[in-house]
C-alpha cells in the first residue's frame, strides 16, 4: 500500500495543487479539510454502488432526492436529475428541449459567451447553434438580438448566470419572457453560479432573479462540483415541468437483456460522486455555504479594487459573481499570456482566455472561499508579474509561423511530425512542471476558432501518444 501511495505521489509531483487557493481555476477549496474528508469518506463508502438500477440500490434514490431537493429548494423549485457535471446537465437539457418540441432541423440560440458544452451537446444531438454577440461593455447578450435570432426551428435559448468568461449575468428575465412568448424553452446555465449567487445575494451582492422562479425559465443547470465544493462528478439539472424531465430520460427494451432506464448519459456508474456531494452538503449546511459566500464576496471585491490599481490592467465588465476577467490596455506593453506564465513561475495559476468575437485576450480568476486568505499575496503576484511581463515585452512568434500553421493541412501530418514541427519553432508540447505557454497561446490566439480546434485535437492526440 505504501508503495502505491508513493507512486501516486511521484506521478502527481508536477500537478497544480488542489488546495490552498493558488490555483484560481479548476479546483474549489473550502479551506476546511474536515469537509473534504467527510466527502471522501462517503464517496469511498458509495464507490462500488452502481446507480444503474435504482431498485437494487435504494440508497441512491434517497441520496439523489435529498441533493436535488436542496438545489430545487434554493433555485426556484422544479424536478431534477443528478449528473456527472455541467456538460452532462447541459446535454440533458438540450435533449429534453429537442425531444419536447420535435422540429425537423432543430437549432438553438446561444450567446457567444455561453459555455462550449452547448456546442458539444448540439454536436452530439444533431442541433445547430446560432451564436448571438454580447455587448463589448457589459458582456451581456441583448434581448433584442436573441429575439431576432429565434426561428421556427429554435428548440431552446440559452442565458448564463453568470457566463464563465467575464462572470456577468445575462438579462434573464427579459430573455425568458420573450422566449416564453414565442413558445421556446429557455435554459439558464447556472453551472458555475447556481450554488454561489444565492449566498452572494444573502451576503449583500446585487444579484437579480435568475432561477426557475423567473417566468419563462424552463430548465437550469447547477454544478455542485464547483461552488457546491463537492468532489468532481456532481451537477444537477432542473426542469420546471416534470414532462420535460421525462424527455431527458432514456429507456430501451429493444434487446433480450436487462431493461435499461437511464436518467443520464452514462449507464453503469459509481454512486461515489453522489455520496460525495451529499456529504459535502450535509457537512457545510446552509450556514457553511453562506459563510463561504461572505468571504468569497469580500475577496472578489478586494480583487477588483486591487486590479484597478495595477498600472495597465483593467477588469472586463462589472462581474456580479466572483469570476473576474482582466485584460491589459494595448498601450501598456503587457502581454497577458506572458503575465500568466510569470504568475505560474511565482506559484500561482491564473487562466488565460483567448480573444473571441471581439473580446480581447485576457486572464480569468475564479474567486472561491479560500481566496480571501491569500488575496493580498495574489494581488502582489499579479502586480509583480505585470511588471515582469512589461519588462519582457510581448511574445515574438517566428516570422510567418502563424500563416504557415493557418494553411497547414494537419491531416497530412502524423502526430510525430506535428510534435517535431512544434519543437522546431521552440514550442515544447510534452507537458511537465512549468510549461511556458505564452508562445502557444499567442499562436492559438492569432488563428480562427476552427483552426484552433484542429490544433487542440492534435495536441491532445499527441500527449496521449
Ligand atoms: C463549468 C461550466 C460548465 C461545464 O461544466 P463541466 O462540469 O466542466 O462539464 C458549463 N457552463 C458554465 C458556465 C461553467 O462554468
């Protein structure tokens, strides 16, 4: 056993730390180890239980009803499903909308700031995506633009509470009302905000109505493995109408084996994540979440204020949530991708976001319950990294490289050829402890989205070679 654990520890040596708040994306730490231990204990207890057959394991039904019930109580009611994550919740919401409406060539209306999970769901489910721009000041979608994009084939409109990139809440009441008037379902993507905004509101933040209590909202996704602080594999999708939830389900009796009735995309799966979410919610309770909400709000306000004081940097929009994006003014000489690498060298991870739909490249910070304790250190690391980035200047991509990549027929290269091409221009794609990502991000940033996607797929295939 100790050998196994040593091996794991060696494998994880270059991983970003999952606790402590220095990684401002991907992980959510309460700062209370006993909560994570309770989750791990119950996760382990439920590990080998299969959620496939609820009649075989009634504990699954009881736990799921408790978890989903709590989410529904806070977010305006409805009928839910416990899923493995935001992507699966969104997949089920799109499937339910598609199968409720039954139009010939289904499409959905999605702000450019909506999560790629909608594009993925659309791709898997044969739905096309109509993207709607957002304001370059507020980063919100305009209800008029959404209204204009709706056609007889629209099976759903999407709004976010908040959108991940800039942390702003779309005009949900207006969009939901206009969708309802046209008979179109409206999904609120509260994956990141669903278990955060209610506590921020109670702590004094001006959070507008965003949940199933808003007339016209037909479904909502809320990830518990984000601000629910549960181990990964935990999300809830809620439907206002139980008939719509049934459209998310899938049953098959078309074989001679056991009858299949699935609420989720996966069939056999561990009840561990459900147990972990259940235990986290019990261990924290309403008071625990509210307390985390208070410190999250404090940290977010301090961070916004502090960022405004760093020469050359500016916060994008006015985020209502605790997700903050900041960019560098063009005259500052600060390359945000270099800033990100500099911060990583100082032990902090801030997430680069590529430019898209007129929104400039920027850096993203998810402020959580533990951020407050280190917020001053974070601010000084950002200030130092900005100064260092100014000193180093923007990344210089070898002359002609972007044009070369843009015209490259990637299909004609195998993974090895791709890797040697990358290393010939000084880009090491093999991973490792402190990757310099600025060059990679700069090249990606200069390319159109479909080319970026092609390269990303190549990259993934390469690192798994
Ligand atoms: C994280 C997130 C998702 C997708 O969630 P996963 O759990 O990573 O599948 C969808 N929408 C928003 C706004 C998110 O922040």
